[in-house]
């Protein structure tokens, strides 16, 4: 009867492997156990609104778990003004001073002026936004004949070349900010202030009959400079 001899080194290595495997299985079902080179397992990507805190490999699991349960993104304090990387655009981050009242609607029409110059470039930018957000109701040329009116049976909005021809830029912006009447809702959540001012410029372009300036204003200037006939 022959007997086989076991290599002690192999036996010890096997036992160590079994002990290590058992030790890596913790009681927490969410625990990954013992990790070899955890930097290879943990992705640098993070989920939104989650504070992952300190790596438990270097700090305690309790500290990491506490920080994971803490929301990282919070609402800014009231009155916070967003940072503008471009100085000329900082004005668009300032709070809007007019409220959603009839009195402030009239005040906006008197005092509020468009900070964006009326150029071919800004009119074209406004047209792109107008086409996406306004044309379906107000129509391509602002005549109130959009597809929502023609196909959906909704009330026709006033024309920019008729009833709204002289609507001031401040009232246009105010209406985009808060909405107007029952049919038009607020666009402040879809368009930022700069985009609303660009739309305002394009609406003024439509008010001018598709021109940068009004011919009526030019005619008035000529009439004003023409001397009146002498009285007999």
C-alpha cells in the first residue's frame, strides 16, 4: 500500500486562498468585499445630485456612506445672480424688475429697452427662435395665421402689421416673460432673457413689414423737416 506525500507549501497556499475568499464575503450585501486595486473597479463617473464623498479605501465606509446620502446639488439662495463668463452678457442674468401685473406691463412698455442692437445678424438669430416657438400661432410673417390657428381652430392672435404694429419692445418682452391672456403662456422657462430679446428684435422686424426700419418713421422725419408754407 503506497502513500502519497503532500507538499506543505501547496497546502498552506490553498488554506490561505480559502481564508481570503471567506474574508472577502462580508455581511453587508452592498459591500464589494475586499478589493484589490479599487481604483480599477471604481469608475470616475458620478451620478447627478449624489455626493460620493471620500473613498472608503482611504477613509471609513461609514463616512463614505454618510456623504453618499447627502445631496450635493442644492438650490442657490434667493437673489443669487448667475455668473457670466462674458461681461457683455452679465446684464441678462440680472433679476427682471417688473411683476406680472397690468401696471408693470404698462411700465415695461414705457421704460424697458432692448439691450441688443438691431442688426441683420440679430434679426436672423431672432427669426430662428421665432420659427421654433412662435410661428405656429403668430404665423410666418406675424399675421396671426399659424398652423395652430388654421388647423387647430384656436383664436387668431392680433397681427404684428395691424393691431400690434406699434406694440413697444418692452411689452413684447414682458409678454414673452409672463405670457399674455389665456392663449399665450410664459416662455421664460423655454427661452432665456437673451433669446427673448432676440425674438423681440425679430417681432419688431415683422412690425416694420420685413424691414430693419419703418418707412413711416422716415416719412415723418421728412415731413417734420419740410418748412410750412407762409401764412397769407
